[in-house]
C-alpha cells in the first residue's frame, strides 16, 4: 500500500499498472490514427528501471506491465543508465557538451561513468567500449536517493516549517491543483538556477490558496506566518511571489548535491574504478547547472559530459536497446545469490547457534551456499545450476528459497544484510518420494530467469519463481 499526498492509500501494483496502461493506451491510440490495424502484440515494449533495483523490484514492474495488458513475452526491461550509455554511443560530439573534439564516447577502450540523475534516485554504472561495438560493465551498479525530488523535499519541508505540519497537509488535501502548480513552479526554478546567479530568487506561488489556508488554520496571514518563522530574514512576499535570498535557495540543493558527489567519488575510488576518463550526466536533474558545476569542480581530472536532451537519454536509449538487446557484453553482479544448506557441524568453522541435531547427527543450518557472488563478471546467458533435496509433502509441492546479499562471502542466510530474494515452487510429478531437484538460472540479462527444473529422474516439472 502506498499513500498519495493527501494520505489516501492504494495498492502500489494498481498505481504502477494504471500508469503503464495510460502510456500504452495513448501510444496505441496515436499509432492507430496513422497506421490502421496496429495491435499490442506487434510491438516490443521496453520498460526502464533503475540499475540499482533488485530482482524483486524488477518483477514488480513486469507484473505491473502484464496487469496493464502487455504480454510478458513482448516485454523487455532495460536498466536506465545502460540505456543512456547506449544512446550516447550514437551522438555526434556537438551534442555532447563538454566532450573532446573527437568522438570520445564511441572510441574503443573508452571507460566512462554514466550518472542517471532522475527524480527519486541517482543511478551509476561504468562501461567500457570494446572492439565489437558492444559495451561491458566494469563496476557493479550503485546509487542512492539523491535525485531531484530530494531537493523538492527540502523546499516542501521549509514550507511545512513556516505553516506547521497540519496546515501544510490541509493545503495539499484541499488545494491539490494549487499544490501541483507550486511543485511545477519550483521545478522550473530548480532547473533554471545557475552558479553565476546573483541577487534574490523570485518564485510565483498560489498566494490566495496559501493565504486562505493560513487564516483558516493559524488565524493569521501567510505573510505573518513567514515573518514569525525562522526564515523571516531570508524569505519574504512580493504580491503573488515568494522572494528567496540566493544562499537560502541554493542551500536547498546542498545536501543532495553533496550526496551525489560522494556517490561518484565512491565509484571512482574502487579498485576497478581506475581508468575512467569521462563522467556522463543524464536524467532530468542533470539539466540543473548547479549539479553540473558541482560535479565538474569535484572531479577536475575527468571530462564531464552532458548530452543534448539529457532528460530524454534514457527513453531514446531504451528504444535502441529494444533493437539491440545484446549490445551489453558483460555485466557485474550487484549481489551474492545462493541457497540455504545444512552440512555436518564443524566447531572450528561454524557458529554453535546454528547447530541442530538431526537424527542424532550435529548439523549446521542456514549455511549460505552461493552460486553467484557480488562483483562476479557475468556474460549474457550465463547458466548456473544448484540442487536441493525434495522431501515428501502432502501438498505435492517443493519450495526452494533463494537468498541475496551485498556481501561477497556470506556465511549464513540469516545473518545481517541477507534477505530472501524469492521462492521457487515446484509441482512434483511424484510427491511421495525423496529426490533431488535441479534448478538452472540464467544470469547476465537485465532480469534473472529460472530456466529448467527437473528431478534426478530427468522429468521436467512445472514451477513458479515468485520474487514479490
């Protein structure tokens, strides 16, 4: 369940599904005005997701798209910084602001970082161009919650402090259109602010609605609320405009930009982060000149590039990815994946808290048996196999739980940082016998795929892989 700005709750799956459905229906309606007879099955649909999302989030998006009417076999998920990276391969230098005269992004051997700064997240990946016109990832994806909405939060938090929480919530609840107008106006100012700006910032606000709500809930005007707040010396009203002192407005960006610079610095300081020559900024928030200048100042030894239409780089790259899904020759695993196993207890290796007596024998339980490790190099279509013992059960099903962690060498599946990725549920052909179940996974694509499940007798089984 997720809440809207007025506090009403709704299933997240329904919200995402209806959003995707609106986009899908709009496209089909537009196409059918130009070309008759286009149906949903004629199209390969590409849905973009942040590279830092785990498999649970990706399956959630796939399920949302399917609920919106897009067939699963006609749906491809693209990682957003990967899509932007692909797009940049096709741009002439004149559209890569800050680039060298030659086509640096397209040169074989070029190692560069793509920083996708959207609304909610900053999403970072590192690619190297190889000699078959493909790209390989050299560092596992990373990122954090330092997109443009983090700056919005600082502004709205300031408004809440001026008006108090209850009054601000009443304004959002009772004046939704005016609230959205205020958000759009702040977005415009956020993108337009420049490092060389001097003098105060003036921003149009829905004065009448804000003033009315203050009088109703605070018994005084918006002007009085500002004058009695801690912002009285740096904020004032000029008719229907709010006047910020320049430093006050820029301070709204400070913590977000500092977090972004720290993220980039962290990637550059990794052992496999050496050799990166360029930092490419894409996404809506990358258009902010304060962000561009801060990154250039923090990393003077690197070429900082902002493509033309950087806010559309992910979308345009996703279309290219749909035509060339094999353009990424190598990815780096973001997590360690494995299963839980029981093995004979060894007091020199194992924690006594994980010891369990089974049929008179000391066993160590919840051992993490990894089949892919964090930072492993994964080519597309890499197959890994694991197996587990299936005991007789009345319902005729066998369940295998898959775990994930950001640790490279976890010991136990219940240790801190380990979490359940999902469960594979197998319908057994003979539920009354004990046998081994073999599971094959395919890694290296944008999603993990369960490929084949069979018993030790060689019989294929029907299965589901639930990660939501």
